C-alpha cells in the first residue's frame, strides 16, 4: 500500500566509546508532500549527555557541538542534516538518548528516539581485526575474524588476499571502521552504505552489487602506493557518493580489474567530493588499446577536484557541476564530447594538462567562445578567459595522442621542446608582422625539425625551405641554427582576410612533438561586417521582418561553425535556417546557436521580431564570432507604437426605390418619399 504521509525510520540503537564520535547512520525521512512543495520545515534533535553536529550546504546547523540542534529549512536541507548527523559521547560510560522531531510545511509532525550505549573509553571499537575467511565468505560470521568478533565502529580492519574465502557484506552499513585491503585482496559489497574509511595498499579489488552509497563520513580511496580497482562484475550498478572518493597518492580505478575490462557501465552520482589529490582516479577505465566497454555516467552535484599532480580519467559522460583544477593536474578523456549540459573545466592553467588520447586523431587545437576543440570529435568547455596562445598541443611518438597543456604545464618526466610565443598578435592588412620573439628551448643537439604554418598568410624566414609560402621548414638543424632562423620570422596577411593562425611545430630527435598556435587579428580590409537596420518601428502586438546579413571572407572559405547570438528585452524573436528549420529558441526573447556561414546568413535574413502588448522601446542585439574567434556586433533600436485601431466602415446614405432593400448590409439606408 502506498504511503502518503511522512515517515521517520531510525536505527534501533547506537554504540560508541566514551569520548568518541560516531556518525548516526540508518536515518530515513520520507515525506512526498514536503518534497513537492516549497517552504521551510522544522527539525529538532537533542541528546541528554552527548553533543550533536550536523551540516547542510549552507554550513553547520545551529547548535552544532552542543546537545540541541534546530533547523528551519527546505526539505533538501533537512535531509542533508539528518544524513550528516554525528553524535559525540561524554567522558563517562553509561547511556544516552537522541530524540528527533520533524514538522513539515503543513505542520505534520514525526518524531522518535535512538537509545545510545556508551562503553568505557578504549572499548566498544578499538580492536585490530584481520579477515581469515576460515568459515565462509560472510562478513558477519564471527569465526571469519582473527579475534572472533565482527568489526564495529572504531576497529582497524585488515583484509588480505590469499584467504580461503573473500569477504562479502550485503544489505548493511559500515560505520566508523578503518578498512584496509592488501596483497590482491577482494571485498564484495552488495547494497552497502559506507560510513567508514576503505583503502588499499596493493592491486586490490572492490566488487559492487546493488548500490554502494558512500555516506557523508565515508571515504573510498587508496592509501600511499595503493591501487584500488572497483568493478561491478559485469553488472551496471550505481555508486552514490555523499562523502569522499579520494586518490591521495596512487590509483582508484572503477569498473575494472587488473587489466581486465568487465564490460559494465557504471553510474556514479556524486553529492560529496571526488578528489584526485596527487593520485589517479579512473572511471570505466580500460588499458590500452582502449576497450569498448559501455561508457559510464558521472552526474556531479558535488565537487570534483584535480590537485597536487593528480589525474582524473573519464571514459564516459560528465554532467552537472564543473571539474576544477586546483593546482597542477591532468584530465584524460577517452570518449568524444565527454561533457554534457553546462559542465565546464575551471581553473585550468600552468602545470595542468588535458589528454585527449586517440579521440582527437591528431587534429590541431582550436579555441572559440570558451570552447577548446581538437577537430570535430572533441570539444572542451572552459570557464575563464583564454586565447589559443594559452595552449600547446603535443603528439607523443608520432602517434595520434594529443595532449593540450598550458605553456608551462608540460607532462612531467617527458622531455620535449617548450615553445615561447605571444598569446596573440595583430597586423594591418598589407603590412608585415615580425615574429622574432618566438623561441624554442629543449631541442636536442642535432637533427631537430621546426615547421611554421599559416592558414592563409605568407611566411618568410631565412635559412628555411618554403620561405615566401604558407609553410616554412627547417630540417636536421641544431638548436642554435633554429634560433638564428627564428630571429628572422615574419608574416604577411593574405588579401581580404581578417584573421589567421600561425602554428609552430617543434620536433626533437626523440619524436616528442610540441605545437603552439598564435591567433592573428588583421585589422584593416576584408574584415567581417554585420549589416542590420539601425532602427525599426512597429505597433504593439504585431510582427516585423528585421533582415540583415553577415559578410566574412574568412568564415566563408573555412570549415567549422560560427557562433550567433541574438537577443532583445521585451519582444520575441523567431527565425529559420537555410533548410527551413526553426532555430532553437524561436518564440522567446533570444537564442544562441552554432551554425555554418550559410545558416548564419539565412537566420539573419529571415529574422522576425514580435512586439509585446504595450508601447515603448526595445533593442535587438546581434553578436557573431567566426571560426577564428573574431567577434562582430550590431544593434537595432525598436520603437513600439500603441496598438493600431481598425478603421470604422464608412457611413453612407443610399436612395432606393420604395420597397427595395440595399444589397450591401453594411450600409445604412434612409428612404425618402418621392418628390412632387
């Protein structure tokens, strides 16, 4: 039978040693009405002898670290407080009671209590237990443990490989234990909530069945020099993280055993913290050559941070909050278009790198409107202000792998050239741009290769083959020879262009290639022009064609998508592309789309503006970025007159013979007597 009213389920009891703290797990509050209605609820939790702590996204709950907590907040915060509740016992052994009262938005109250047993200090959770597996694989069988007792809060637990049976725990909560896997150990958790520390020190395996829920006080991750493999034995199951998934030193590899892909997609909901803090975390990892396992999904409502030289590998889709670089680190992507929704990369800078593996297929990097792309296969949304000059691309060993990193962020342990070049440059049409500030360090003594290429302009460099063309090359040269040649590097823009990109590629004898791009703005002649009417007049509640066009020789002659944004304040806009398809966002106050040159002009030419019901003014703003990141803007001022009043039918006087009705019923007929 369906439950309509609120329900509060509490654990039967809690046990904690005097002076110790323990998370209070197993609390469940369900209230269908509260979840679907706005407004604040009220929560009260109290204890007689111990103290309580809890938190929400806004911070600690009022009364934390005392014996009484109170919270007036929406349902989500009430649930967070219950999930994060911690009880701290006093200094003396004895008993206590934790009391609960919850009122929802409609004044419906639910309450209950948890009896607490407080053991003497140093008891009730201080044992060092070792798994023997002497009896069976059941975690809860006392004979499987070295001290004949099932681990409890505060115990230190060691599970090593090579035992007769690997432990299995099902439909339970691990609360406050410190569990270490060692020597190729395997632990199976089926429908388990982890409020403990679970770590590894060898090539160990954690097998998951049902759902693994990591509580707010739980921590899943390897210790120093550890490697923890998390797999689902071929079954697609979720991991829900409310606590911490952390790799502080080495590797946490999900959905894989040591070199063997399980073939099961993994769904991870993160509401806590995933931290690649000096170690490697890999989701749905398959070792090279890259496997064909189903892509996992990581839905992030919490925090995902890469720091201290750590790395995060994704073989699937990431959605939700951003991925944050906090200090040097690397992000490795094994699937194209890995980011969904509004997810972005934040904090990227010196010391950071992004490995695109084979999905980029050797494509050069491009950057426009905060999107870093490697060909058409991979796009990376970046939060922050970047130019293409902020990135270097590198191909290792002549293969297809691409690494994008900031100029001072090359991968550690790999010796490759470092290219110093301006982040961007500008030159007037018909003038010559000197690029003698480009330099390269890290070359070998001999047999170095340098290549400089312009997309449309002409390059000149002494000592190089191809001088006076789009590409100049120096082959089998010393570092000093290349430095002398670079001192003469110059660029002349092609006629009618408004932007260009000069790409510098350095290849030492070791075949570790480094590439640096310099975007060039060409300031006169042939630049993009956006033609829109300066003003328009329209009656309220009516629609007018705006029209317009965009001319850009660079955009027209180069592949790739442009970015077009059109907005107004009070009216609505609609348009169609060259194929007659409605532009997403039509019927609203604006839209922002990526489209090719033909579609951009079709949208501008067919743009229509609909005024609202009242007189006034409005402004239509236009913003276009071409493939090289050159922006062009325009505005149209709109005057909105009062609604037009339909003209009344004319009043006419008609003479007619007696007894004859007029044929036009809209006319008024006046019959006059015949004259004598």
